[in-house]
C-alpha cells in the first residue's frame, strides 16, 4: 500500500481589497495632475497604508484650507519608499482611471404638449422645456448612478455633519481611521485656542476690575473736590455753618485714609 498523498492548499491567495484615500491638494499640483504635467506626488504615509491599486480622491483646498469643490480621482500604480526619503514620506505614482459607465442610459423626458387651457402658457412652457433639454444634451450621455445607495450615504453624511455642528456637545461614535491623524491635530489646535481664550479672558477680567476700582476712586476724589469748593465759598461768610462743614470734611478725609 502506498501512502496517500497529502492534500495541499492550492487556493488562490487573496489580495487585500483596494481602498480609497481622501487627500487634500492645492490648486497648482492639482492642475499639473489634470493636465498630465506630472503623474505622481510625495505624500505623508506615516498614518496611511497606501498600496498599489488603491484609489485616491484628491480634493482641492484654497489657501485658507477650505474646500473649493474641485476633485480628481487617480489610481495608485506604484508606491516608492526610502531611497533617500524620510521614513514618513513616500512617492505615489498615479494612473488615470478609465471612464466607466456602470449604470443604465437615461433618456431625456419629452414635453407634454397640452397642460392647460391657455395656448400662450403651453407655448411658453414648450419653448422653455426645449431650451432646457438643449442645455442638458450638451453634457453628453447620461447614466443612472452605479451605486444608488452611495447617494443616500452621501446625503446622510451631510445631514450628520450639519447635526453635529448644531450639537457640539454630542460626540461622534465612529471615525474614519484614515482621518485619525488629522482629527487629533484639529483637537490639539482647538485645545490650544481654548487655552489662549481662557488666558485672555482672565487677563481682561483683572484689567476690568482694576479699571472699575480706579473709576470709583476718581469719583470719590471729584466729590471731595466739589465739597472743598463749597466750603471755600462758605468761608467768605465766616458763619458757624462754615466751621461745621470744615469739621465734617476733615472727618471724611480721615475716614478715607484709615486702613480697612
């Protein structure tokens, strides 16, 4: 009897699924990528695991770091590390993804000729509809969205963002791991700003108290000066009231100079 051959695992190895990385990019490098002047860029890969086959969503930002709305997608074709680069940097080579229409073609709707009892209204509606269709046709063929659920997810993400903006006390329960580094940096910046605000509030509060104290002392001095002028006016008459006023004024000055 010959021993039975051992069964070996001949299954095809599974490669990690491609991912999409959302990255910020300024206007000049984005224009260079769109024009084909360059096909790659240096990126910080310390907290991101870039791999060949992944997709990057490049979102243009202005000088104030706000998004402009322009975007571009590229597929990573090569990842270069080391070779003189710091450990946290890498060179990403991009390939432009092929245009794909996975949805179904969409036919433009036709205009209903009769909508009301007014001929002029129907004619104006028809002319406006025709002009609208002509503008839409300039966009080229239209297709249904390949992933209709993503539209709902995008809407939900926008709704969640608006809700959390109105309810800052609430905490998010989930964070995209790819954005963890940027989120922690934003938190540090926010804590720094709050510390500066508290410091200035404390400083301004102390200054305001000092100003209030000085104003009160100035008011007392003005009152004393007016009282002194009144007494001087009475001295011309040389009456007993003058003597009483001098004694009262002297007593008030002594009361002000006594320690509390």
